[in-house]
């Protein structure tokens, strides 16, 4: 069985040449292992973080909440941070449970879009 052809996050076209596929990160799925994120080498700077999670954080910031997002991908953290930091969105890099264990801040709510709450004992979150 052949591996699926990755799709570019920026242009949404298949990346037929494996040497042209740049791995940008991994997003957890709501009910499965998730998926890897790729982009054509020429489109790396056009690829952004997942628009659903990004919009959720931005919407919270617009409502007066001080949201913090945690992502496994350093590239996605960089891109989302550059875009949404002016609104007050804080984006951190790391595995969420390790990140929360090391963070001293207190949160009114913890919300998972991509899997931490699905695959983790809620008591640990
Ligand atoms: Zn592309």
C-alpha cells in the first residue's frame, strides 16, 4: 500500500514530488490519530495554522478573553503568534499536558480542539 500523497496546506493541491513536501507539523484529530501537515517548498511561508483553532482563539480575544493556545508545531506557533499576538492571543509551543504542568498560570477554562481532551484522562487536564 502506498502512502497517501500529502496535500499542501497553503494551496490545497497534492504534492506529487516527495522532495517538494515539507513537513510542517502534526494536528491531532478529534476521534483519531490526526494528520500531518505539509506544504510545497515554495509555499511554506503561505501555509498557516489550522484556521478553525486560529479563528477560535481570535474570536475569544475579540470578546475580551485572554486566550492561550498550545501547539506541537513550532512553525504553526510562529505563524499564529505573528498573526494574532496583536489581538492579545498567546500561542505557546509544546505538548499540552507537559506545558500545563510547567505553567504556573491559572485558567478559568481549558478547551481542546484537537484531541488532548479526547485521549487524556480529564483529571490530568
Ligand atoms: Zn502548495
